[in-house]
C-alpha cells in the first residue's frame, strides 16, 4: 500500500548511469598529458568503455553484492578430505573478469601501459575496491618473475592475459592466471627478515619444500603465490603454485580467513606450509632484492586505490550537494559548504595528479625517472593513503545522516579508506624507507629536486616551501624522529609543483595557500574565502 502521509522531495538522485572516467576532469587531463599521441585514442576508447561500465547500475550492484556476501572458507569436503578452497559470490567473479579484461594486469607489455592501467585502476576502484587486491598482486608479480627467465616465460603471458580463467588447475592448462602474495608472519610483520618459514632444497634444480606459515596471505584462490622463506643462504623468494603440474593440490593449508574492518569482498587468509613444493625466484639470500620492484608496484597501487576512493567520495558529496536544498538554497551554493567541497576537491586532485605522474615515470623507464620513483613512491604511499580517511569521512558528513546509512555507499568507502595506509608497509615503514633513500641514493633526491624545480618561480608559496624543505634536509639532528614530518613535506611540495604546472590556477592557488602557505586550518572547509572556490567545486562535479 502506498504511503499517503507525504511526498518525497529534495532527495538527490543516485549517482548512477554515468561515465566514471569522462566525468573526472582531473583524470582525463592527466591521461591526455602523459600518454603518447600514438596510443591516446585507443586508450581513451578503452577507458570510456570501462568508465561507462563502472557507472552503470548493474556493475555498481555487483560491488554491493560482493561486499554483502563475503567469501567463505571450506577446509574439507563432505568426506573429510582437505580442499582448502574459498567460495565467492558470483558478483566477485564478474568483477574480476571485467578487471582482467580491462587490462589491469597488462601494463608491462603495451605502450603507455602503466598510465593506461593507472587510470583504469582509479576508475575501477570506484566500483568495488576489494577485487583490486588480486589484480594488483598479479600485476606486481611480473617484475619479480623476470629475475628468472624460465619462470617469466612460463607465467608472464598468463599473468598479463586479458582472460580471467577461474578454477584451480595446472597453470599450463589455463589461458590466464592470478597471483597472490605471502610475505609476513606472526612474529615479524613488516620485518620480513624475522621470518621463520624454512626452505629445504630438493634434488630438482631450483625446487624446495617449505615448512612454516604466513599470517597474511591475500587472494588465497590465486594460481600462484610469491612468498619469502629462509634458505641456507638467507631470506629467499619462492613461487608456490596452488596446483602442481600433475594436477594434484599443493600443500596449502588455509587456517582461517581474516575478519577485516573493510575490504570484505576480498579474502585474506592465514596459511600453513607443510612440505609445500616451491620454486626459487632469484638467488638464495636475495629475497628482499628480488621483490623490491614488486613492492614498489603494489605501493603505487595503494596510492592509486586511495586516489580512487577519494575521487568517488568527493563525487558523491558534490553530487549530493548539487541536488540538495537547505535553508532556501542548494547546498553547493552556500559559502561554507562550498568551502568544504572545494577543500576536498583540491585534496582529491592532488592525489590523482601525483599518482598519474608516477605511473608515467614507470612508462618512461629512464634512469632519471627510476631515481625519482625510488623516493617519490614511498613518499606518495605515506601521504596520499593517510589523507584518504579524513577525506572520505568528511565527504560522508556532507551527506548528513544519509551518508551514515549503508545504502548510500559511503560507509563502505569509510571502512575501506584506512586499508592502503596499512598494507604494503604502514606509515613508519614508508617514512623510514624515504630516509634510507635520502641517505644512500643521492641521485634520487637530485631527481626529486629537478622535478619540483620545474615549477620554481610560478608561485611564491611553493618557492618558500622548497626553500624550507632544503633547510629541513640539511639538518640531520633527530632525523629518524622527524621522518614523518620530512616525508609529509616532500609529498606536499611535489604535489604543489605538479598542480602549479598542470592544474587550473584556482586549484593550484587553493593548494598552495592552504597546504604550503599556512593559510588553512586543520579541518576541511578552511580555505581562504577570497579564492575562486566555485570553480574548484564545479571542476570536481561528476557531470
């Protein structure tokens, strides 16, 4: 029976049925800026297709379903045999299939591949972030496997395939494969050199058995895993297949699935190895060196994922405020709300601009760009992922009580928002990595200073921030205790330099005033009122 007490009015329509890519002016500009002209049209066509799918009601519903029906562990079959399988809702498989087909594991083998993938990653995150975990690890495994030409030839084409081939079978029988990772253990966490999992060599060259455990092993239904274990010469990287060449299951004992704050659609497991067959990747005792490029790739994905979450939160907030009225005017037209939205939009644009710049450095591959990545990736990973949670929470507040209700989608973004700051090395790990780079690789700092120097003279607040940063770098007293402060300043100066060069003047002006010039508060919505905030908000509106 229809209600007769009132007529529903003044509610914003759902943000659905739109092109997530094209509606993001910051992202489309970055793609146009960083991709070579020869591939730009093809890339745009791919991204528009993915953007339209991402904004469709059907695909957004897949994201809801995958989170409302989280994975379920089956350790044994009905007869008591161990199977160690994880069951997922069909929506999970649809999302993974779409992500693989969109090239989210294929950056390494096509022109402009990293920028194209970065843009797609940022778009697809806005549908459902959990499925990006296996896609990220599969992408990141490629450089690690390239240390062994035989493994690279065997697995590389499958990891970069556009085919999602689900089901546990020998890799040689599959058109595509996904990878997971198992690095950390109970006693060590990020201190992987404290790992105790033991590797015993077999008669077959490069083959070992593993005995031990992994405290966090993501995407346990993947076809293969990169893990760290102690061999005779020290910590070593190994490839653990779920299914052996003869079709039998490898010893991969899933103890339980983690009950996580967010990222509910994705399975993260505790696993044990008991005589588990493994193939060595790289030299014994060189495990950290073998995975270093893999770690950098997953850290950049953390930046991209956080940028995607921020963009979706800001898009939802601006969309809501564009349609909602209060006290006689649209929220978006009210000065204080406009200030909040503009501040959020500036933070989101800074994150996206930095993330795409780093992806472009991967595509370039030159010595200067590799040196820049060595310092800029941990810097960005530290700062952008930490900014994600306050942005998402403030965006949810823009919706008022509606933003606290599950159906709005904002609570899922809030639960997801701290994740990228924790995974792949939490804040202190990133800040200390930045210090190590500064102390051991002067070419990285030189590359960074040349990059920010390209904007010198364009804004006096940026120039002052660069000068202050140089003063900070010259003072080594108590440097470890100041590592977070220093990393934050490195990030802000780099973001500011990119915005001054590439963003509209109103965006760069707002960033430099509030983030570099001290003319802003600790909360969002404290930008100087004299700025062109309306233009900043309009740029962020998902049109």
